[in-house]
C-alpha cells in the first residue's frame, strides 16, 4: 500500500507551531511598538514660537480655551488665531 501523505508531512505540526510562535512574536512587538509611548511621542514639549502667557486670558478672565484654540475639537493640533494680514 502506497503512502497517502509524503514523509515530510510528519513535521508539519512542528512547522505550523513554530510559524505561529514567530507570528505571535511579530504581532506582539508590533502592537507594543505602535501603541507604546515612544511612537505616540508622549511627553513631547516643543519650544513654542510665541511666548504667550495664559495668566490673564485663561486664569483671570476665565476665557474658554476654544475661543482662541477654535479647532481643538476637530483637528489633531490646537489652533490659535493668526492676526489678520495688513491689506
Ligand atoms: C486669548 C487667547 C487664548 C486662550 C483663551 C487660550 N489660549 Fe492657549 N495659546 C494662545 C496663544 C496665542 C498661544 C501661543 C501659540 C504659540 O506659541 O505658537 C497658546 C498656546 C497654548 C499651548 C502651547 C504652549 C503653552 O503655553 O504650553 C497650550 C498647551 C495651550 N495654549 C492651552 C490652552 C488651554 C488649555 C486653554 C484654556 C484654559 C487656552 N490655551 C486658552 C492663546 C490662547
């Protein structure tokens, strides 16, 4: 009686298991890297181009942040008003 499956198929469960372990490692590292704080640049504190103090407008007058940073709820960065250009 001839063989139905070739001999190398005996190693198939081990090959599949090794593949799943490698795949699991790659996926885990990918999630760790892309969800982690380094990729999202947590703690990023650039020096601001305009040294604007919020003491008067936000602290004393209690202005709503969205009055100036009007795009903060709709964009990934908080905009601030740019003075109109002289005509
Ligand atoms: C009177 C307008 C105004 C109001 C109100 C205001 N901001 Fe600002 N904000 C500015 C300006 C102008 C800058 C300077 C932007 C720059 O330096 O490029 C700024 C910068 C910032 C920055 C980055 C620089 C820094 O100082 O850390 C943050 C964060 C910030 N505002 C948060 C807030 C929050 C939170 C509120 C509400 C409590 C608020 N702002 C209210 C005008 C305002």
